């Protein structure tokens, strides 16, 4: 009878061994199979077999997440936990503990260099992701093409935004302005140009000095270093012969005091 049952037991052992392997991989043990040590046609798994199969199970379920040995969790193609990077419109995002980037926070109002219409003009987004000033005023103050006087005899024209442009064609000074020059002063005329200086560029005398001039006259050096007008002159030049007017056809003569006298 033993020889007749041996084939059945051998086949049963093969089946049970196969079930045990599946149980080790899927359920973690063979206790439910009921194969005992020494049973014909069956065998007990060794410690090496169990350890090897356990390692294979770990490989199937995934690694710990630390792919670079840094001690931080990161997925393939992901990021290191705690790292940050710029995103969106001047925003920032942070890598979470699962090695994935979080949402983008702190974004600005626009993308740098973008242009947006405003009023009658446009505005440009700055590098800080904020809108710059509008190129046109909110409310026009003049009609396009109109002109008006400005500054020192200049002219400005109303632009396409309805605002006054820069002042062009200005003169050297504002009418009525006074400016010092040398030791005197000069005044700006109605055409926005400077008049002559009240003092010569180079003084010719010392202030307060006097000298003879004209017909026994005198002139004084002014504060500009120039000679003033000739004052106190006589009626003739010394030595000059005057017209008839004395007696018996005798002519008068101009004396040293610049006055006519008869001989």
C-alpha cells in the first residue's frame, strides 16, 4: 500500500510547495498550508529563501524615497525637500517633504515687459512684476496740436495724450531778469537775450580818479572802472580865435579857462 500512495504524496508536496512560495510573496508565510518538516514530496523554506523573497517584495513596493543619499525624500525628477525656486510672475514655490513642488505664492500683478492700455496711452510691467506709470494722463488738459508760450520765450505743443510737451526754443534769460557782470550788471530784454553789461570788460581807470576832458572839463572814473561823462566844460578851446565881436574888427581869443576874451 505504501508504494501506491507515494506518487500521490509526491504530487501533493509539489503543489503545497508552489502554494507556499505564492504565500511568501503575497501573504508573508506558509502556516496555513500545513506542510510539516519531513513530509514526503515537500520541503521547508530556508532562512536564505525567506530573506531573498522579502527583499524582492521590498523592490516591488518601492524604495524609501531617498534617491541621492541626502536623507531627504525625493522622487525621480522631483526636488529636495525645503528647496525654493522662482515661479510665475515674481513668485516663489517650496519643495515639500514628498519631493514635489508646492503652489506658487507671492506673485506680482503682471509679467515683466508686458504692455497694457491705460487712459489714452499704455503702461509697461516692471522687473518687479508691478505696472509702471501710464504714458498718458488720466484726463487730457489740452487739444492735440495746440501750442502755448512757456518758459523764457519758448513754445510747447499738446501731444497725442492730451498733455503739454516739453518747452522748446527758449532764450537765454527771462525778460526783466538782472545778472551781475564784471563790476556792473546786465538786464534781460523782451526777446529773452541779455543786454550789454553796465561795466566794461576791462577797467581803464581806478574808481574815483579824475582827469581833464573836453574844453576845460573834468571826468571821474566810476565804480565799473570806466570814465564818466565830461562835466564843467567852457565855451571854447584854449587858443582858439573867435568871430568878430570885440572893437574895430578885433577878434576875440579863447583863454586858458576856455572863455572868450578881447585883447
